[in-house]
C-alpha cells in the first residue's frame, strides 16, 4: 500500500494534526490527499496554503473524499464536533488521537459498524520519528486496515498496547517528549552557567539524548549497568547524580507521570 493511494481528512488541525500531516507529506503522501477542517477558517486557510493541503468548511467536507478521518480536536469537543456527521463517518475509518477516548467510547458513540481505532502519537511524527501507541481493541479490517497501517507506520515507531495502558503509555511518549525537551533545555542552562554558548549546549545535549535511547534499545545491557559504566567511584558523574537526587529528579518524574493521568475528557476552564 502506497501513501499516494490514501486520502486523509483531519477534524481539527492544531498541533497534533499538523505534526501528523507534515510527517505524512515528508513520507511521500501528496499534500493534495489531505483535507482538514477547524474552527477558525482564516487560520486554517493560511496553514493549508503553507502546507499545500485542502481546507474544508466542515467535518462532512473534510471526511467525504477521505479513506481515513483523523479526529484531532480536544477530547471534550469530540462528541459535539462529530455528533451530526456520524453517517459520513460510517463509510470511513475513524482514527482518533483524543486522549482518554478509547474503543468502548467510540463504539457507543459512532453508528454501528463504523470502523475505528484509537491511537496516541507524539509530536515527533512530524519528522517520521514519532512513537504511536495503538489500542489493541479496534474495528478496522480489510483494505482500510492496510491503509491505516501504512499511514501510521510512515510516522514512526508503532506499539500496540492494552486498552487500559494507553494513558500511562502516553504519559511517557506524548507528555514525556515535553519532559525530555525540559531536560535538554535545563542541562543546556547548566552548561551556559559554566560558560558554554547555548546553541552548542543544545546540540550536544540533543545528540546525547539520541545516543541514550539507542543504547537502551540496542546494547542488550540493563539500564543500571549502563548507568554504572558512567559512574566511577568518587568521579564527577556520581557527584552530579547526588545533586540530582537531592533536587528530587526521580520523584519529580514519577509525580509528573501520575499528574498527567487526570481525566482529559473534561472541559478545561
Ligand atoms: N499535542 C500532543 O502532543 C498530543 C499528543 C497525543 C494526543 N493529542 C490529542 O490531539 C488532540 C488535539 O490536540 P492538539 O494539541 O493538537 O490541540 P490544538 O492544537 O488545540 O488543536 C485543536 C484543533 O481543534 C480545532 N477545533 C476546535 N473546535 C473545533 C470545531 N468545533 N470543529 C472543528 N475543529 C475544531 C481547533 O481549531 P482552531 O485552531 O481553528 O481553533 C484546532 O485546530 C487532543 O484530543 C489531544 O488529546 C495531542
């Protein structure tokens, strides 16, 4: 299945939808295969012109010519935005990225026999290096399932996980990408304090993070061992580790994961 044979319609075209669309175009999908609707028409038209995609006035228009409709509005808006368009969605594959709305919710909400799947990507899909969590329970089948697989695989690494693990998984991948940016930014600040120019500090920190991930995934060694290998007795690293522990580095991250798991389907004030 080639990306040029797949048509995608976005319902909502904010940060996540744009990241996904950019990733699809980068992977070879013609930008004219992508339609989108959003709330603010002028903003949508401007973004669409920049990216070469087709802006649409409403959900029906964005969905009509698509094989796959990606629901990318805030979770608390999904019901209201899709309510009057269930009929057109019944002929499509609906892929939702809305955090907290899984298979059961869509099964109860959409028309019977509508094919649907819930995923939680992170914004690195923009460069084809995203992590996409894919709910184990779904109702895609046949050619549409093949199209969805081809589309999602073009955006990065995909992991199928149990329905009840989606939100905690997204704490690591969807929210964790922000925590990792914070790490890069903070360690670079430390280097700036010690006299290094910030652009160089960012580059070194980002390259170091890339290598860290690869080492964890490919070295075959336990993370404790990998850590010990860069922590000689009385050395510089253990002094940095002690400073991080004193500042609550681990407990801060553990609390951060827990904090992300509030109900995202409720409207925020
Ligand atoms: N951002 C992430 O890293 C991430 C990760 C995983 C999952 N998600 C999920 O992705 C979804 C979108 O998040 P986001 O961060 O992309 O939010 P966002 O940047 O605020 O985008 C939301 C989009 O929804 C549009 N919208 C609002 N009301 C609408 C309506 N009545 N009809 C059509 N479109 C409407 C907005 O249009 P206007 O711009 O014109 O107002 C905007 O384009 C959420 O459900 C979130 O849980 C996000």
